[in-house]
């Protein structure tokens, strides 16, 4: 049973969320010049996690909270943009937030990675995006997508929701899942740790939720977004 929390007014919650987002955006002053940067920060009054901007909208795991106002911190070539929205449940432990503007985004792949496939994990701290290569692993008796814990992986609660990608070109990727946390598996007396990934068997829910994608209202043009 989920614990209930005291409710605050939407305006007060948004002010707290905005204050947290501003503080986090000042952690680093180094921008990114990548052609596409789909890594977004999901900031609520209970903390921060990561998400990914996809062709079907922003997707994240709702680890800090699963309801109420949210700031989606997206990154363009000249720095971050903090967009206010409200959390929407998608199902299967996924959440989204509707955006007024078009964000840098990637497609979702529903082609499940196979044993030994090389994948890239991307996250963010402040303005700094980090990435690390990993390998998909199949473990007998374990359902779901597992990857090796890559060297340089930033093991922190605020990195929950880091995207796992298949590279499709020098600067292009497709999303295959979101990191949900570490798992330890006991086999033959040995303990092996992996990263658990929420993959295509759940991400389809976002596509279904956005079935009105081609009928949605037009994105707003704003001069502050190039």
C-alpha cells in the first residue's frame, strides 16, 4: 500500500520544484553541443531523477513521486530549459509529462537487445552529461533486461531512469530501456551484480498512451528555444 503524503497547493509545489531545479542547474556550467540530447532531468519537490525525451514524449520511472507538478529540465545546444508540467501515469510503472515545446528526442526501439549486444548508458549531473558502454546479459531463470554495470557508472539515486541506448550512427541513438536499479543474483555461491532495465515489454505503454500523437495540438514556438 502506498503511503499517503500531505497535499500542498499546485502553485506552492511548483515554486518548490522550480527552486530545486534552479539549484540543480547551477551544479555545472559546462554545456553540451551534441546534435541530439534526449537526457532530461525530472525535478519534483521530493527530489530528482532522470528521464528520456522520445518520439512519444518524455518518459521516466516516477521514483521520486508519481503525481503532482513537475519540472522537466531539457538541454538544448545553448543550455537547459526548465518546463513546467504535471505527471501523467502511463502504466507499468512508467510516467510522462506533456510538453508545450518540442524537445530534442530519440526514437524508441522495440527490438529487444540480445546477449552480448553493446549498449550505451547515458545520464546527467547538472549540465554535464555522462555516458558509459555496457553489455546486455541473459541470466538463466531471470526475466527482463539486464546489463553489466559499466565502468564509470554514476551509482546514485538521482541517476535512476538513465537511458539505455543502441547506437544507430555516429551521433544517433534509439532508446531500448531505462535503468531502474541494481540487482544482485546468486549463482553457484557467487553473487553477480547487474543493472536492471525497464525495456520494450513496458515502453510500448508510452506509445499506446500517445496514440493521439499525430492529432495533438501543435507545439508552441518560443524565441528562447532555438
